[in-house]
């Protein structure tokens, strides 16, 4: 029997698009501790209430409080503890009882058969040092509630935290208590070795090598405005001239080993970068110098592989690749070959 090709049996190309939606969640945590809870005896209608706290969601704010009440229907109560003191001064034979207000005024014994005379006279129990018997009776009354609160750092509004952090920038213009001077050309920045060392491995190595007597550090190969932004980030985590100085700051973030600054500058370059055949040479040289900017390097190399033919037609093609280090050049060539 002859067979015919049925177009319905041919493979149908499928275009599959998948995506995910991430729900942003803002979390508030309020912790309420009720101390001495075992002595909390509530009458009908009574309850404990926490301090009020506020949650803020965009433009809306809500005031909350936690309440605890008891279903025991208890009257006003008191805890009574009876014990003896032995020859070592320790409380022994401790016994506790809870009595309500209605039991306060009757003549019934609260502690019956607490201890026998035989036990008291037994020398092994050491209850009669110097032939004296010491009895302790303690009363615990519920006197209401008082509040003690502590605010964790994460509960402070982020805007307030940023304002507090901004104050550190004032240190860059105030020589009081500074212990090192950063000199860039004619500009001098008063600074602090402990802050620089904590934020930068580069400065940490310098001060460890030079010792505590090193109180002046001259920096070459950087403009004053770039150095100010580097120091501003070290002291406050803030940059004022992005994306304008992104390239210069990325280079110096790599040099001074300031990881946070490197990440911010790399992200700014990727977000604002308008790659074309005229500036791709400069960007290749930048990512060659900044080896840790892996995401930016991928963007630049992808552009090169997609526009390789147009790039090879340029008169400055050889000049662009001649300045690259052999290691990075090999990466670019490998990317080009993989796209062939």
C-alpha cells in the first residue's frame, strides 16, 4: 500500500514563553514578652495589653495591640510559698499554694502536714542548726503590669537609618579626631584608619604594612571628585554622581577592593549603558581592567559577538583588540568561535 505524507503528522514547532511573578512582602515583627507569667491571675473581664505598635504600608498606617485574657474566672489570688532553711542556708522542703480572695478570711490551714517532727529532728536533714528552726513564708501578689520595650534596628524606618548614616559624611571635612590624611593633588581629606581599613582591603593592607605612624597617604591617578565619591561611599554607602562617574568609580572600586561600590557601579553601567560600535572599544578595555565585573563583561562580550562583522569592518578594529590583555582577548575569541 502506498503511503502519503500527512502534514498533520509533521512536527509542529512550539514557542513556549514562561515567566514568574514575585510577590513583594514587607514584614513587621512585634515581640511581646510577659514576664513572671505564673503569677498572672486575672479576674472576670480583666486582660493584659501590650504596648501599642504601628505598621506602615505605603500611605496607610495601622495601630495594633496584643491582648491576653484568662478563661479561668479567677478571683483576686495570691501565691504563698512555705519553706525551711537548713544549716547551709539553702531553702528546702519548698511548697507552693495558690489561694483566692475568698479563702483569705477563713480559719482553714493552708499548709497541712507540711513536715513531721521526726523529719525536723533527724540530724541528716540539717534543719536545726544551732538547735534553731528557720521557717520562710513568701507571698506573691499580682500588682498589675508594667511595660519595658526595646526597638530593634530593623524596626527603625529605613529613611531614619539613612539620615543617621549620612552624618558620617561630615567627617570627611572635619579634621577633629582624624588620624590619616588622604591627599589627592591639592585636596586633603581628613579620614580615619579604622573606617578605611574595615571598608577596604587595599587600605587595610597599607596601614598594616606602614604601621600606626603612617598619617599621610598620597593618591595618584585619580581625580578629586572621583576620590570624594569613593570616600563618600566608604563612609555613608552613598554616591551622588551616578551614572556620570560610573566608569571611573568602577576602576577604583576594583583597585581599592570595595565590593559594594563595585556592585553599585557595575549595575549602573548595565542599566544606563548604550553600547554601540563607537564605545565598545572603551567598554572592552574597562571590563578587561575590572575583572570582577562579570555581569558587565558578559553584556559587552555578547554585543561583540552579535556585531562582530560590523566591528571587523571598522578601521580601528585592530587597535581595539591590540590593547587587551592576552587572557581577556582569549575569552573574547572563545566567545566569537562559539557563535560560529
